[in-house]
């Protein structure tokens, strides 16, 4: 099982994601303090990791659900969910992406 803890930033909401491969499907358990991410999670109980890593064939389901429910364009949660799916699917190493902001 791969896990992600995502702190979204200014909103102050935390999201925890557990991803578990079951054959070719990655089952997702997403618990969030954000009501929009909670609604998003209802639409993506499982995904195919190979369909989530590229925009070439179609829009990834995680991004579709994020676009539909998440009102903040720079929310890192949808991308964080894709990262944990990649790790659990054996498509990426469990390295932490970082965004450092300054003014």
C-alpha cells in the first residue's frame, strides 16, 4: 500500500490517501477535511494507474473529478492523488514533490 498526506496550503485542509493495487486497478481511500475533495473522492474509488499518468489518450479520471469538484485551480490534492497511484502502481518512486514559494 502507498500512502500520501497532503496539506493543501492556505485553506488549511489535510487529505490522506491510501492506494492499494488489486490486479490492474488501484483502489483509493481518500479522507479529507475539504468538502470538495470529499465529493471528488466519491467519484474515484478506483482507477487504472496507466490511464492516470498521461493526457495522451484521455483526461485522467482524477483530473476530471478534480475539475468537476475542486474549485481552486492550484489545489495540489488531485496531483498528490495521482502521485500516490503512480507509486502504488510501480510507475514512480516514492519521492516527495516540493513547491517552495517566496515573496
